C-alpha cells in the first residue's frame, strides 16, 4: 500500500514539474478563470478522424517530433498541456498541438521530419477557461463547453474563436488526479 502511495505522489510531482505556458490570472470564481497568456510557440498537426483517434494520432505525430523526429535528431522536453481544437467547418478535423519550451525561439527549434507537423508562434491573449478532472472525453468536453458558454453569457462577455481542450496528464494518470481545461479567447 505504501509503495502505491509513493508511486502516486512521484507521478503527481513529475506532472507538476513539467513546463506549462505562462499567464496572468485576472479573475477566478470556482472552476472558471479569466487569464491573459504570454505568446508561445507550438508544434501542431491536423488530423481528420474521430475525436479519440485524432487525439491519439496527433499526439503520436508531435511526440515523434519532440523525441528526435526532426532534422537535428534533437530531443525536446515534454510540456503540458496537449491542446486540441475541433474545426467548426469540418466536424472530423482536429488540430492537436504541444507548447514548446520557453527557452526556444522559432529559429532554435529543429525542423520536423514530417510535413504534417508545423511550428508556429501563437498568442492566445485573453481567455476564459473552465477546469475539470477526470477524462476529457467527447461527452465531458461538450458538457464543460456548455457550462463555459453559460458563464460567458452570464458575465456579458463575447468569445472570439474556437474552443481549445487542454489536457495536462499522461494517459496513465488515474481520473481523480487528471487536470483538464476548456479555453476560449474573449474580447
């Protein structure tokens, strides 16, 4: 029993040590936050599949890139979260992205070996997000998107863009310890 507790605590510690995007917290009420993100560089890929298949395939493509699938055969540290975005125009088209470590610029990062992985600078700017635990299944994502829409309307805010699903844990993290967020830009 003690061995299991130690493994869980080490796993939580490793998750907490992974680099995450920086932001300024403007407001917090329950599981809703308003933040302003610093600009970041992402590695992204677009996959046309069902939700679960797209996440898996997109994750593998970008993991290949950071584990040496690039022109320098260079390993890049894993960061969190893995971000996914569903296309509004095509319901089976998903963009999957990893945030690159802050120490790199676009010029410092190696070129991906596969043309399906692209690097770009992005700026989320001001967002509203809802935090939730458990698995970020398609059903849970829809539920929390609806909760976030309700909060946006109650606050009289205007959203700008697509919903982003941010998943912070490895696939081996058990549901009580999982951290997920739904984010959307606001004006």
